[in-house]
């Protein structure tokens, strides 16, 4: 079968690393979303709790960068987690003032409850990878993340909304 001029072949599409990454990212994201939903969390909320468990406290701007959401999206995200008692703000909430966020004991319990769920999503044996291959994939992805400082959302980028 002849491919029309300018058209891409299936082989060329499969050779496109970045498109493959997007496809796998969507698969992995949905897998984690489905598993966390049972615990009334989504991947971004999990990311906030996980980052706050590592750092004593973070500003909302730091959280936005860490969990890859637009700065405008982080306030409602933090509000929701605070209303559930999973995180707490410290300091004055006045505009332009530093307003650190920290994880609460209830947040730590919620994170502990989903730790094995999140780690279990790393097992991609049902997606064709052995456990060592899954670990190698993660190592390579982290190499890119660390070399580039990680992905950063741009204003208006809908992929990064909470």
C-alpha cells in the first residue's frame, strides 16, 4: 500500500520517542489515577502529600512546580486538601506573603495508606516489561528529569491543570 505524500508511516510514528512517551505517560497516569481513586486521591494530590512528606514545608509556588500544575491551579488544590485535614497552611494568608504548607498527621496516614498502591503501579509486567525493565525505564526517565530540572508547565498548558 502506498503512503500518500507527506503522510507518516506506522513505523515512523512508532520511532517517534516523544509520542511514545506521551502514550505511555497517559497509560501510566490513568493506571495511577484508577488505583488512587479508591482512596479518594488523585495523582496530583498524591504528589502534593508525597512532596510535603519529603520537605518539612513548601510554598504554594514550590508545590506548583513540584507537582507540575500552573500556579493558578495550586490554590484550589491546596484548599481542598486543607479542608480534608491532609495539609495545613502556616503563616498569614495575605497576598504576596510567604504562606508555607505542611503535611498533617492525617495527611501522613493517608499517604501511608496509598504508598503500596503507588509503588504497585510501578509493576508494568502486565504491560510487557519485566520488573528490572520497569526499574531501568524509571532510571532513564529520572536521568532526563534531573538533567533538565524536570518538566515545567507553561501558562495556558491544559496538560498541567489540577
